[in-house]
C-alpha cells in the first residue's frame, strides 16, 4: 500500500518540454480555481436566524459582537421534568459498570441529575417497545417527582452533580450497542447549497423525487480485501468520549503499480438526529405497512455525531465523473443526464466507500439522552447546533485560521431539523421513505453480505444541514478545469481539492460540540492513531 502526499504530481508523459510554459499557465489557472474549493470558515447563510427567537436556546450565544463563539455550560443539557417525554440515559459507575436509567430530573440551573435505574436486565428498548411498560414508567416517574417536591427520595435513585457527571464522562450511549447505524446522505437543501455546491432548485427538487441515499456507518465496512478494523476503533462512543481516527485512510484509486493508496485523513463534523427502530423489519414488512404504521416503528430519537473522513467521498465523486450513465436510470437517478451527473452516482461501489469513510474510526457518538418518540413516531421539530475549536498549532500540527483563538468553540451549524411541509430547509425525504429505501431489495447497500433487515435498537441518522467544513466547487468550474488538465488522475484532483485546506478540517487536539433541543449535548476531543497495515 502506498501513502499519497498532498500536492505530489506525477510527470506528464504526453507533454514535452516545449509546452512547459503553457502547462504552467494552465496549472496556475487551475490552482486558482481549486482555491475556490477551500472551505469557508463560517457559512453565515447556513444559520437559521429564527432560532434566536426560540427557547430554550439562549439567544445571547448566537448574536452580538461574538456571534460565532459558543460558551459551553450545563444549560445546554436542557431540563427534564414532568412535562418532558420519557427520557433515558446510561450511567457509568466509577468501577466501569453501566446501568440504563430513566431520567427523573436533569436540572442544569440546580446542578442536579437524578436517575432511576431500570431492572438489571432491562433496557430502554424494552420499555419503549412495550406500551404497557412505557405507561407504567411514566406514571412511576411522575410519582417520584411529586415525592421529591416534599423532600422524599427513594434509595434506588442515583442523585449526582450534573457538572461532575459530564466532566467525568459518566454518561455513555443511552441504549445497547445497535447492530447497525445507518445514515442518509444529502437530506437537507442547506447542505446541498452551502457545502456541496448544488444551488439549482430544480436539481434539489429532482433529488427529492428519487430514492433516499442510505449508507452504513456502523459496523465498519472494508472496501478492500484483507482489511480489518484497527484495534483502536470501537465505532460507537459516548457523548463525551474522544473521537479516535486513523491518521491515514484509503481512497478508491490505485498508484501506477496498481497498489491501493492511502492519504492523510481529512476529518469533518456533522451534527445529526437519529431515529431508533423498535422492531424487526424486512422488505416484506415495509411493503405491507402504511406510512403511519412505519412512523410508529420509530420509538425514540437521539443526538448523533456523524463524524467522517472526506477523502474517499471526494475521490469517488471524481472517479464517477467519467463513468457512463447506465442504460436505464435506477431508483437513485432522475433520468436527466445533466442533473444526474451534478448529483453524482449512487451505486454499490459509491455506497461502500461512503460507508467506509463514515465508519473507519470512533465516528458515531450517541446521546447523552434517548427521548421517546411521540405516539405516532413523527419527528418533532428540534433546534440543533454544531461548533468546533482549533487546538494550538503545536498540538494540531497545522495553523489556526486567521482571526481565531485556539481552544475556543466557534459556531458552525445553527439549524432547525424538520420534516414539516413548508419549512424551507425541511428534509428531502420522509421517515417512511428512508425506511423503505434502507430495505429495498435493489438498494445500494446490497454490497453487504447479509440480507437487509432492521433490528430493534438500530439507528438511522437523518442527515446534516449546511455548515460543515467541506466546500465543494461548482460543477461548471470543475468541468472547465478538467478540460484544461485532462491528463490529471483522480489523486491529482484529490490533492488539489484538499491542498491548502487541511488546517480547516478537524485536526489533533481540536474539539467538536453538538447540541439538539431536549437531547442534550456532546463534546469530543479529536485523537488520531496510527494503524499500520489497515
């Protein structure tokens, strides 16, 4: 396996010395255009300003002279009380044991967290999947809260300082490890516009009419034979655990000797909300279920950090530019060649590489809270933000962007996650569409060996709105540049895309901060590792 260095170009066998001047001029123009691929540090147009007028989000953190600085504090955990939905957490004891609990009280202003341990063999999935047991817990928690108001407390309760619980990472993933975590690609218009350079409303409308693009985030996918996950990769982490990732990652290209190529990993953040499936589902099941019945298969929602490596995605997109369109448009295509090429292909090979990019590290942070879905399973509108910091250059190995202070969290996404008709940035695809796409017999996940099924506790992450690090260049500019340097290979384009932008991505020592309304917040430290022979 060969490691690719940034900015390394191969000699061009078709151009002689007499053309060196013109080649240099063309490359200069290309690099000028490639500079447009440089990520915009702050994408103000991606922020939903209506969030400033909603509670419980403290508007002071999103306005004024320091509009892009986030001040983390307990208030972001939200308050869980008698008026909230049934909520669960995972309590990690000092001796390493874990216990699933119902949240009796989360009161940031009082620095209090009160938990009711479930039965020794009970999980939140069991409670939420059993309507009678769910009602029993709701009534029991109401009674406990009433007793607490008059100074009574059960010995069975875990009552701790919320601040200490967060600082000591005592809250883990709020449900048992799922068999699968899946995710939806390009599910929000703002992500298409702000991050992927797809601005045409007609293109976005055409994508909405196709099948949702679902990939696998956990367990890790191996795109090359002989690969196995590094020992360091656990995949699923808690809301305050470090994000560990490999320093290098494979891309879907080979060097001159046909060997697979590794490149420096460029890690990006995505804040998302995930839905938890409450029952086993097959294609035969979902074929027979109505939309309303499919909504009711969702038993809860939680916050997810959908971290990923961008390199395999970028190279796959570059390779797909030269591929011929299939004779018959598949379910992921519109049938309009111009639009389909702009959107990019979505087939088994692309899905495999995207799954690898999203799962080859501790990239799925879950929790801290699992909140019961409404009785109809529908997705409530939820505010959500993402922020990130830059570590000192001595730690991260790359400079901090000008005008930014090290170890300070800056706002990068400020959105409302919604499937509501009429909301400008509503999800492209509904929850029933996403479930059906995940299980359809001819979907792009068919590269996986096992038959497609969803299991109780499986999670489908609903996609990220705009404001991530990646900033693609418009198809028109890329096509123009490609015509000038037609001899460039995918890896040359990869180096041009990421060259000069690596400091903008997540680097060692950086932190990410995610928050979603009623679902708590996450904070993760970026920690690379070396994985020889991965």
